């Protein structure tokens, strides 16, 4: 039904009879206010554990476990950070974690980009079925494949107490990251591919000369997601690594725990905040590329 256009004095009379609480501007303001309130409440709920970590890291061993908790320490113990990071070789743990997360992030950016290009642009029988099988692997929790992988890597290949079980598999891709990049590659116009083919580019040349330069934000998002995940990875290194000099930060933090309430919570919280600090700096340094990459891979395609 066509909308009736009211002009002149009739429009003024029509506007006068609309209650103020039914106007579009009032509804928009109410919606914006509710969204802001929900965001503030959600931020407070999320930040409460972080505030508890910061507060506990500045307490003594006794005041860290007393009830009710003291949110603002009267005498902040800043030396807890120095004591916690020197109690164990955390400089070695940080170096191992950085090497592990960097190598795996690069491996997944390379392998997932190539596999996603194949699923997005190459024509082959059974391509969609194979892609569904790849996505189906996301339904399998790691605990299901943990024992077969452990037997294969340690019994068959002899990779016991080695970084190889953690660094080699990422060179074969990750289902979730392949899906993200494929969605972005589907949004690249086919005319660019046809022009490259006319100029004599092979499949690999099209990927390297067309898709890789255009997928900077998407690759940055994949790299950041992979780096953060493997920086926090605990179960994999715990299974395959035994030597102290090979441990990452995530497993090193678990060495603070002790039985019968003997855990030094003030040191554990101080070391945990130090372990999270590089990820926070990485997010603020690359948040523009990260958010842009998430948007273009989640909306288009």
C-alpha cells in the first residue's frame, strides 16, 4: 500500500497528535540507552575477575586468601611481580611460548590460505563434500583425538618430549581458519582471476599475486586468532612436553599450584597478569586489522 504523504497544515496537525513516547527519535534514544546499559553491565561482569587478579597480585600470601576479600590492598606488594617471575625461569618460558605461537601462526596462515583458495576457486569433483568433511572436524573435541594422536606421534614417530607434535600439524591447516578465509576469498571478483589467467598466471600465481595482497586484514585476523590460541594452549604442551627448559608459560603457571592450600595465589596472579600482558598489547596494536578481518570474513561470501 502506498504511503500517504501529508504536507502543509495537515502535517502539523498529524504531528501534534502523536504522543512523544511513540516518536521514532524517542524509540531510538531508548534503544541506544538500553544497549549502552547492557554493554556497561557486561563489561563490569567481565572485568570483575581481572580486578580480583590485579588486587590479589598486590597482596601478601595471607591477605590473598582471607575472607571477605580486600579489593584495594592497604600496602601494595609490587615486588610480587619480581618474585613470581624469578621464582621459576619465566624468561625461558616466555621465549618458548613466543617461538611456538609465532611458528604455528605463520604455519596456519600459509596452509589455511592455500586450502581456502582451493575450496573457493578451484573446480574439482567432490569439492563441496570434502569441504563439509573439513568443517565436520570442528565437531570433534580435542579430547576425542588426543589419545590416537599421542600414540601416533610418540609410539610411531618417536616425537616424545618434542615440539614437533605441536608445530607440525598446523602446517596442514585448521578447519575454522580455512572456513574464515574461504568466505573472504569468495567475495573477490572473478574478473580479477580471469584477467590473471589471461596474463598467464597459474593457480599458484593467482593465489600469490591476487588473493594474498587483497586478503591482508583477513590474514591478519587469522594470524592473531592463531597466535592468541596457541599462546594460551595448555593441554597440548602438557601432554607432549616433560623437560622444564621446553615448557611454555601456560604450563609454567600450573607449577605454582600445590596441594593442601599451599598455592601462592599472590605470585600466581602476578605471573598470570604478566603472561596476559603481551596478548593485550598485541590486541591494541592490531585491533584495526583484527576487527576489519573479522567483519569482512563474517559478512561477505
